[in-house]
C-alpha cells in the first residue's frame, strides 16, 4: 500500500511542477524524445551491424586485391 502512496505523491508533485513551471514539461518532453531517438538508433545498430561488418570485410578484401596489383607498371 505504501508503494501506491509514494507513486501517487511523486506523480502529483511532477504534475504540480509542470503546472507551476512550463520548462519542466518541455524538459520531460525533450528527455522523452531523446529516449525515443536512442531506442531507434540502438535498433538500427542491432539490425545493421552484420551488414556493416560484411561491407567492411568486403572493402578490406578489395583493398588487398588492388594493393597487390601494379596497374601495368614495370616495377
């Protein structure tokens, strides 16, 4: 029961701060937007990481292949 009282009290204090000072509401909104952006970034990192590793490996293989070529020089 104590949990509900503490939760309700904190919620009421937060609402009171938002009503008294509008900057608190904007701060909470910005923090929420930052959280959503970080979630999307994390999801992209998880889904694209294997593709990025393959692309990096392929670029390194092509670089090694081209470094071995002399491009027609007589050295």
